[in-house]
C-alpha cells in the first residue's frame, strides 16, 4: 500500500518527441508527488512536483498530469532532448501521523533520447 | 552542485574492513538522510536524522552505524559488510522532515564489497 509503481523501466525516444513516464499508487493518504531526475554519477535532483488537488503542472518542457480518481500521475517531457537522458523517479509523500512523514520512490525509468 | 557533498566517491573494501562514509551539507538544513541505491530497486531509506537526533532506522543491519555530530555532517560507519551491500550510498538533506519531499542529494559513494 506504500508502494509507487512506475513504468516503463526504460524508454527510448527520438529527439523532439514526447517522453511519457507513468506512476500508480494505492495509498490515498499520499499528499505530494515529486519527480526526481538523476544523471549518471550524480544524485537525484528534484525536477517538478504536484499536489493531488491539481490536475496538471507545467514547468518549461516538463508537465505532470495527475488523475486522482485513477490514482495515477505521469511525467511528460515535451520536445525531448539528448540532454534529458537520465533516470527519472516518481515519488509520493504522506504523513504517517505524530509529526512523521514518509517519501516512497518508484523504481525509476531510464530515458534515452536519441538524435 | 546541490550543496551536499559526499566522500569518498568510490570505495572498495573487504568484508573484514572498517570504513566510514562522510556527508556534509551547506544548505542550513535540519534533516539528513542515508539511502541505499541498488540497480532496478527503489531507493531504500536507511536512516533519518532531524536536528542531530536519529528519528528513523529502517531495519538496517547493525554493520551499518550512522553518526550525526551536528546538523551539517552525517557519517555512515561500515564494518563486516557483505557483498550484497555493494551499492551507491546517497546522502540527502531537507529543511526538515516535514518537507522531506524536497530533498537535496549528494553525488553518492559507490561502494564495492569484495
């Protein structure tokens, strides 16, 4: 119930195309959904995040779409560039109670954008 | 740079060795975390420190021993490790545990246990 299921595991997209990564969850107590981007040799970095009361959030070429009823959210990368090649992790945050919080990560999607 | 540094970046150690990983954050954050990252598995949270106090230990074997002398520094002491402990160990920090969804990660230490 604390899991976040991420797909696909790997993705190859042509330069200029749209990359789409999907995540699904069960726990309706999740209250914040960040996406992290990790380049080889680096730690993950927060890319964009959304709250469940918003259906879409856009920052530049990156958009999160959120479907609360389906318990799914996705990352769309428009006009994908070779520099976007990285591993992307979705995550979900919730309050466990008594002032404690938990952040659960998906397994990651390795994106390769080919010229 | 994220403001979180980790040393060493690479470490090879035998199963009987003792070594330590170091993490330092320059962001003025109060919460610090250790994660284990293995291929094709979700990030595994190991320990959480808030204002120097350990608040979470996610059933981590005692061969991993964390230390947090102050809010800016975090160590992970390693002893008698197993080959399956080989992984990327990531340190992260956040303003507080309440805002752990916005974490800043270091580059990690690639650990190989032989």
